[in-house]
């Protein structure tokens, strides 16, 4: 008989993935993310080296800017990458 608790419990396990698996997962997300250079609007301030929040494609996403600037609510930014579920944003589109 199918045990849903046992089947889904493994999804929430506290065991980590190996570095190799993390790289595979990260590469999978990065290569299949089709929204580079799309606009997003800052919803929660993004400070240097910290995560804030943007509204993108109709939902809110954690976002980070790797430049030493502060992005404030209402600023228009561009998605230039993704790290796990965090969007990497910039004031100008990527080349």
C-alpha cells in the first residue's frame, strides 16, 4: 500500500545534497529560466549584499543586487540571473 507520509517525508528531509547535486540543481534552474532582461519592480528595499523583494511576472520574489547600491520600492530593475529562487537584478539589462 502507498504510504504518503513516507513518500513525501523524504522531500522534507534535513539531509543535504552533495556539492555535485547542488551544482546540478543550480545549473538546471539557471539554464531553464527564460526571463532574463525582463523588468521587475522593487517591493522591499534591496541593500548591498542583502536580499530584498521584487514583484516579477505577477508574484513576489526574493531578489539581490551584487552592486554596492540600495534599490528602493518602486525602482524598476532587470532580472540578470537567478541563484536558487533568488532573482539577481540590476538597474540596467544584461548585455
